[in-house]
């Protein structure tokens, strides 16, 4: 009688261990997906701000055509990216171009004083921060997943759950890796 | 500890919380044992009663902590248009922390302070005094918001409710037993006493029953301090910018005004204790000293690579 109970208990524990470990990997993998879609949401929001920004700057600094075109081109390219590496590269290019544009605006006091530009600047500032935090959150989730996949007992379930290590979101720009810090 | 970074600090504070909660469990066991020794089996019935009463009292305030604390502090919930910059900052932190957007509230008070409450992230409220919104710049405010969001993420309303329940039950138990002793005289005279022959055990039990409430309050304060330290470390995990929170704490340190509300009932919810530090000894403090928190954040700033 008691041996049956012990055997059943041990089997139940083993089943629980497997279910728990398997579910944990699945959960971690899903949260990486969610974190990535958060990056895309924020990138989309930034992308939507760009036409308005370009129009506003054009009103005051029409002859900065090359800088404006660079922003528009980078934005156009970013809409087609799908893989993590491509999205990250396109994201980096837009960030670069926007930084160039904002540097140019320094030379136009009228533009900098316009109410429209000021509110755009706040919106762009916070969106840029949100993009950075979304990247950071994604990378934290990838880190947790990769650690679980590569260590015991995660290694046991990785194959069964069809979950593997995922790619970090790396933007090729040393300035982007710093903590987001927009001042105004 | 080799290098100080937010990850090692998060782990250490989580571990210490578990240790302190285990200390609470040990304390309860000792008290129950003392009750058994002093009053015999007849006295043990009082233990579940004390726990039930404490649970009812704390559970009610835990469950409605969001509305309750808001009423007690007079906090008013804001909409996006009331303060877009504040909302933008909070939204940035929801992305960094992965939790839902909490309610954002403001308390009319010139003293800079902030708090977070609510039983879970769906009922979370983070509130700021008008004073803190006036004196802090964006980076500092971001550190404060991150600290409050860290409380939400770490379920600190729940942790403090658990600590309050056990401390409350022990206090009530001790109080009830004192009354019983007062009316019935020494337990030694009672017939159903198992340990009547051992005066040493009796005295030890009496001392335990007398001192247990004090020990429980000390443990509860220690847990609160660990959760504050943990929230600082978690805040850095969100912002990756220890300097922001450090500067914010320095602003609080320089500031001598204190939130008008001095109720001890809600003291633990604020980022800086509203109680006068001189009147509260360090052992009973709900927060670690500001100097200590600032020093730790400085150490994190000194290791920028380990904060990535």
C-alpha cells in the first residue's frame, strides 16, 4: 500500500518537473516574441512621427535637402525589415539620420522656437527613449531565455519544446548602447 | 561581493527577504511552543483566532490598498493631458519593466515624495507629490518612477501585507495572553498544565510571549528595508542609469521639508520615510538610510560595464 503511494508520488513529481520545465521554456520564448513586437510598436510610432517632423523642418530649412532625404530614405528602408538583425540595422540607420537632422536644426533658431517643433521634439525624445527601453527589455528576455536553454534543467526540454537560443538585438552604434538620455 | 551591480543586489535582497520571512516563521513556532508550555494544550486555541483576526484586518487593507492609501493621502488620479511629460516617463518605464500602465496620481504637498501601492499590477497606483514634480528634472524623476514601478513589479504590497499579518497576529496573541494571565493568575496554578514542574521553562515562555511582538516589529521593519533596497536595484535594472536615482535621492536628502502626513500607518509606502529620522531608531526604520542607498548607487555608477 505505502509503496504504491510512494511510487505514484515520485511519478507525479517527475511529471510535474517535466511539465514545469517545458512550460517555463515556452513562456520565456513567448515573452521574447512579445518583447520584439514591443520594439516594432515603438519603431512604428517613431516612423509615424517622421513625416510630420520632415514637413516642419522643411518649412524653416528647405535647403537642408540632403539631411532631410537621408531621414526619408532611412525610414522607407526600415518598413521592409523583418528579421531581428535587419530591423536592428534599419533602426540604427533611422536613429543616425534623425540625429543628423536634429543637429542641423540647431542652426535655425526660428524653427527651434516654433511650438510645433517643440512638441514634436518632446514626442520624438520620449519615443526614442521608448525604443531604447524596448530594445533593453527584449535583450533582457533573450538573456533569460538563452540562460535557461543552455543550463540544466532547461537543456533537457529545449529540443522537445523546439525552443532554442535567440538572437540579441544589437544596434551597430556605440552611442545607442548607452542608457537613453534625452535632455530638453 | 566581488562587483556591485543591480543583478547581484537584486539577488542578495531577494535572498535576505526569504531569510527574514523564514525568521518570522521561526518566531511564530517559538511563540506557539511558549504558549503550549505556559498554558498547556488549553491555551493553544487562541493561536488560530489571533491569526484569523490579523488576517481579516490586513487582508481588507491589502485588497483595497489602492483606494485606501489614495484616500488616506488625498491622491488624485491624473489623465495623460494633465501632465504629458510625467505620463511619457511612466510609459517609458512600463516598457522597460514589462508591466502594465499603472494609474498615475498626484498628492498636493510641497514636500518631495512618491509612493506605489495596489495589490497587483492591474490595480497599481503610483503617486507623486506636487513638490517632487517641481524640484526634479527628467532624469531624476525617471529614477523615482523606476523605483516605484519596481515596487509594483516586486509585489511589495503583498510582501508587506504578509509581514503585517504575522506581526499583527503575534502582537494580538501576546496581548490576549497577557489579559488571560491577568485574570486567571499564573499558569502554574492551572490543572491542565503539562510543564508545571519546571519554573525555568515557565519563565522562558513568559519572556518569549512578552518580547515576541517587539521581535515581530523588528523583523517587519527589516523586511521593509530589504524591499526598499531591492526596489533601488530593480530601478537601476529598468533605467540602467544609477546616476538618475542617486541624484533624486540626493535631492530628497537636501530637502528638509517632510510630507505633512505623519501617519505611521502609511509611512512604509513612500520613497523617503515621512517620519522624523531622529524619533525612529534605525532598527525600526522602514527605509535604509539615504546615505547608504546613495553610496550603493554610486558603487553601481562606478561599474558601468556590469550594469549593461
